């Protein structure tokens, strides 16, 4: 393994990154406008999907070659990431890299937006712009009995299963 020597911490895992999303929060971090700033020099992004390259001496798995997501690991816009073992989670085989790479930020954002910030109840309307975005689609899909209405910029982005308009 080409990165095995880099795993010097006994409880860490070395992962070869395959795909990392770009979130608005990443742009805020780079501009110094995010509440939690990394120590510089640093790379942005807090989630990615990759393949385990090597394990620290006290780590039992996931085995090298396993496709994984890294959750809440700062700096995942890199080719190689060494992270705590407890933040490395195997990815189900039927989940695409694109979906796996967004396993944390977008679903949590959609849940907080609908359930915490707006406290939606069954029968409430959820009207949202940019409904074709990943967060928009998740919010509509997980609206927990509310009535979603999405606004889209192109008819091809409109989701079936709920009301929509496009402009």
C-alpha cells in the first residue's frame, strides 16, 4: 500500500479520497466567515467518500479496499486523509459515490430546516426555492406529512410526487 507509512497514529485510518462535495459552508470557511475555523494551513470540506488504504496498528477495520465515508473530518478536499477510526463508516454497495459523499451535511441541513427551524407539522405547507438542489429534494422527500411545493429554475429539475412550479 502506497500510503501505509503515513498511518502513524495507532487509532487512525488512511483513506484515499474519491469524491468530496462543495458546500456553501466550505466557501464561508475559506473566507473566514464560518463559526468553526480550522487551524491554518487547512483544506476545506467535512465529508467525502473514499477507499481505505491502511489501518493504524490498533484498528481492526474496515479493511483496506473498503469504500467508506468520512463524517465530520475537516479537510477532506485532499487526495489522502488520515482520520480517527470512529469517523470512518463503510458505504453500502448500492449507494453511489455522489450520494455517499453527501451523507452528512445535506440530510442534516434538510432535517434542521424543516423540523427545527420551521417546526413543520403534518398538513403544513413547505414552499421552497431552489427545490432541485440536493437539500431541496431531501427536504421535500422528508417533509414528514407536510405539503411540499418546490420552485425550480428548469422543468427538468422538478421532482415528481409533490407540487412544483418552474421559472
